[in-house]
C-alpha cells in the first residue's frame, strides 16, 4: 500500500497548502527529507505560505496592518479637506479594499515575507508571557492610582516582584493555582490566538498613533468617521467574538500595563526634549511632579510605542548598565518614527526637577494628554473624549486610560449579548460588570488555557457570576 511519503512533490505541495498554520507547515517540513525537498525551493515555499496566510483566521487583520505601514512614508502636508497622508489612511481602512483578500494571488511576495518575519519576531512576546505567571500586583495602569504615594508604591512593587523572580526568590507559577505548573508552552491554536491578538492590538494602537499626527485644518468629525470605519472592519473579521475580545484585552494589559512600566526605566532621566517618553526616576525629590511625569510616560507609551518598540525597549533595558558603561540609546531615526509630528514638542535642556519649570512642563504635558485622548480609539460619534483639566500641585492628572476601558467594555458588551438572566434554580445572577475585574486580573495570564473556545470562555464567566451570587468559589 502506498504511504504519504510515496507521493511525488507535486502532490505533497497541495497538502502543505491546506494545513492550518505556519507552524504546521514548518513542523511537517522538518519531519523527513522527502517533505523538506517538497518545499525547498523558495518559489514553492512562498506559494505554500501565501495559501496558508490567505486562509488562516489569525492573519485576517495582517493586510490592513501592512497597508497602514505604507502611510509612514507619506509627508505630512497641510490641506483644507484631506492631505495625501490622510487620504492614504482613509483608503487603507476602507472595507472595500479587502474584498479580494481571500484570493492567495493578491498577496505579494514582499507581504508574505513580511508576515513570516513578523510572525517569528513576535514569538519574543510569547516567550516573555510564558516566563512567569502574572497576578494583579504585576500590572500598573496610568489611571488606577488614587494618589502619588499609591502610584509609586504600585510601580515599585511591580519592579520589586520582577527582581525577586530574577533572583529566584519568587516562583514562576503561583501556588494558589497548581494547574498552571503545566502551562509551559502554547499549542498551535493558542499561538494563533496570541499572534492574532498582538496584531489586532498593534493595529488599533497604530491607528491611534496616526490620529495623533493628524494635520489641520481638518474637522474632528473626520477622525471619528475614519476611526469608526476601522472598528467596523475589525468587528466584521471576528470568528469567535467573546474569545477574540478576551485575548485582545489580555495582550493589551501584558504589553502596556506590565512590560512598559517594568522596562520603562531604560528611558528615564533623559533630556526634556525626549518627553513625553521619559520621566524622572528620583521619586523622593517631589512626589507630585515626578508622579505626573511617570503618569505621562505610561499614558504616552501606549500611544507612541508599538509592540516591536516594546520588544526593543525590553532588549535595551536588559543590556543597559549604569555609568561608566556606555548608555544604550535609541537611534535618532527610531525617536523620529515614534513621534513624526513635532507639534507641542518640549524644549531642550529643561530640568525635570526644577521647581520653576514645573508649570511649563505641566502645560505642555496637558497638550500631549489631550492629543492622546482626542486620538483614542474608544471614541464614537456620541462619545468624544473631554478636555483634561490641569491638576493641582501634588496631585495626579485626572486622566482616563481610554484604551484599557475600550477593551474592557468590548468584552463585557459581547458577553452581555447572550448572558443568562438567572441560574438553574431560579436565583438572580450577579452583574458581570461588578464581578469581572476582580476575577480577571488573576485569571488573565492563563486565558489561553481556560478559554479554549467561545463556549468555554462564556461558561467560565457565567461561573464567575454564580460564585458571587452564592458567595462561593469557582
């Protein structure tokens, strides 16, 4: 009887083209010499990967991500209606542009290689995720602290816990959840979900980055319209709505509420012209002003630093050393890429600690915070970010982490569409909005295992509601 390996390369290649993921192709390719020879030629390899990418749900937003990438080279030239940069952005997020995406031949060789490189590069984030189980104390949002002392305490606790882990004084898995000892790798489906979530967060964050660089005159309503088209397109691409929203929320928290504050110290104490992507690390000098700069950094980092920038920041943070070793500085081209628009740029050589410079730094910081709020992707025609007031001395900015609340609300709205109204014994269940956050922060890290499907994710959240209703534990 003929076996799989008896097939000629001409028949093996169509089998490769119908596999489920990039990893499946690589695994089968490495099994033996016969399968390796079937796709050894670059042309055959690219054709197989082109077919895989066009069929895999995890790459649904990749082409939109690629089209947005082309806008970067467009100069910011003012226009009375839409400048060329804004027209390209509008074209990149128009749904009709993606009607042909299911045809493999629509993917150029360049795009295929770019997707493959990104898929391998983002594995760094997967390794970091698996390195240590995170709990609620390992996250820091720019709007969660009640005062300056609370912000510094949470920030230092986050840094301290990581130092304890590096010194092997803290275990990589929590004792309260013994099942997580076996969560040491992601399978193909989990890796596909992780990759898709990273790309989606990257895309939404880059849209916000675009909107901060808008050239005027152009009406504010125009930005809302472009933003709405982007969100409508992404919503139409979902196959498992609740699961997709949970994955995106988990990845966002990991990138910008854990990795950014943990490794952000590599950008601290730079020249004032680097603001808002720097802060003063001398927290003992003046709690109020230093806290405001840290809060500004955490909020601006969400907007101007994309996932590859976070990976770059982690690398520089881990290899950097104190004087007399040379500093590991960001290249000038990278800094320009972070903020292509120089509107409201901070002046050079302004002391971050001098008492007489605080008013200037605070007013310019407010301009940046309002630009970020104005560009946030949570907005709709009826929900526009308000202007942020100036804080008093010694107080934090009264800002709102719109991105975090957008992902949170997306999860809750999707769950509430089909939530149970009462338990099987007729008792009223707890409101998911009052239960979710307390359960989520400790269950966030293991999302890839306990939510292996749409139904499992919904069942888990229903049990959260039941446990609060009867006062028990899940």
